[in-house]
């Protein structure tokens, strides 16, 4: 069941943030209803901090869609399926130019980005468990945070979408099992920019 509630994204735009479009609304999550009526709900929250020449020029907060293939990955990991691992790569896509005037919602059955331009490996040190107040936990919790900084030469080009991949993912475009997908307003990433991207997954049984 796909949530139909949308949250307006608040932007803090500076005069030096011309690389970033400010049309961005999205709030989506994955819910599954079990046989006994309990609702399994997983939410994805994203925070982007965009720097140009070392100066913070924009902060963007929003949500994204946790896709159905996440469930297959979860079951593969529970089984200990050979060749499958957890979170491994953060992929960036350019989507389509038509999105600049009419941004579509991502599809819950999507398994790849619309047009991937590159990906970066996520290291174990970039993945943390968080408590309810978002402080770091040394033991497993229901909140998982991934934080990665895209450097000057990482995935430069037009950004309109991203996804995190695990399972049998590699450095090859479109490989692996997609966990989430987000469409967003255009960001033109250039070599004078770095982007600190924070993703938080929260899993609840209600």
C-alpha cells in the first residue's frame, strides 16, 4: 500500500545555489499488512547538504519510496543466500528532462533507476544504527542511517533520481537489488560541488 500523503520540501536557497532547482515535493513509504492485521511500515528520509567551493549553499529534506524488491533482499539476507549482501552502492540517475516540468512519482515495482549515470560504494563505516532521537547506537535498532559525501569527481552531471542497491550489486550500472528510489528536482553536479547525502530508514511494526 503506497502512502498518498505528500510533504512539501522546505528549501534554504542561497544566492549561489543556481545549480539546484527548487521544485521538489515527495513523501512516500512502503507498508505491508500481515495476516494478523499488523502493519509493517518502512519509511525513508533523505537530507542533502550541497556545498559549492566548500560553502554550504543548500539543504534539502524529503522522503523517498522504499520499493518492493527490498522485501526480496530482506528474505535473502535472512536465509543467508550465497552472494547476497546488505547495503553496498548509492546510484545516481539523470531521469528524464521532461521531469523538470512534470516530476513523476517513482514506481513501487521499479528495480532500476530510469537512467543511471554512476554509483559510489558505501563503506561499513558510513552505515550506523540510530536511537529514536537520532543519536548513534552501538547495538541494532529499527533505524538505519547511511551518510556519504559525493566528492568533486563523483557522478558529475544532471541528478534527478537516486537509489541504494544491495544484494548482488557491483560497480556496474543497474546491478544488484534496489532498496529505494527517489525522484527530485534537478541538481546539476559539477566538479566544484560536494554533496553530503544522509539516508535514514525506519522500520516499524504497528
